[in-house]
C-alpha cells in the first residue's frame, strides 16, 4: 500500500493519499450470528494495517439495494455449499461475468470460456481438470476472498446410538436409526 501512495501522513494510524483517508465500509447481516463478530474482527485486523473499516449489520434487503446501486466496498456473507456435488454451480454463480452471485462484477473472458467449455465435458476427470484451471485463475486474482469455513462440533453420550452427522444440516438432525441404549 505504501508503494501505491497510501501512507499515514498525520500519525493517526490510518493511511491516506492526496488528503483522502483510506476508509472502507463492510456490510453483513445477522441472520448468520457468526457474521457480525467476524466483521468486527476483520475491521480490527485491517485497522492494524492502516485501513479504517466501518462495519454495518443490515437486513438483506438493504444490503441488496446498496449492492445494486454500487454503494459498497466490502460484503461479508455466508454460503452453504456442502450440498453442491459439482463445482460448476459455484464457479458459474461466483465467477462468470454475469453470474448471479458475482457481486464484485468480476470479469475474466478466459474464466468464462473455461467454465462454458467444462460444462460440455461429460468425463468427470476432464471436467474437474478444466474446473481446476478456473480455480487456479480465481485463486490468483482473488475477486472474492474466502475467510472461513463452517464447522460443527458434535457431542453425544455413549448410549446414544445410530446418530449420523449430516454435513448439509445446520442443526442436530434426528434420524430414524437413532436410539438410546440404556
């Protein structure tokens, strides 16, 4: 950032350039309770790097309005993709130029072509190789930054038998084979 001209000229801990403070807005929502504290932690870490980040916890409708108007800098969201069996869904939604979840407006003609080509491939090995090529490009270009992965700790008594964890569920799912052995 220093090489790009963003330095702290007044000693307040926040970088500036040409008289403008480096301040960003980070929007998130509370429907996923882990997001607001994660946003605050990210803001604190960015402040250490000299970037002032204002976090806003908003309703999705307000976030969508701001995103549609282009009135935003950063957006923290959670996506449950555990149930998605093929990378085509995520790669198309997030990284194709007009993808429905491509909020940043990322556009790379090579990525678009690779995804469209991979969609036509029926051999899974070849298909996944093509998707790996897409992933290598977006990993390098970082149009979206994955900051965390959802995890779930399961604790049960030894006498609970037949419980099977479902990675696609966000809560404890009771299955028909479950019983108590006492």
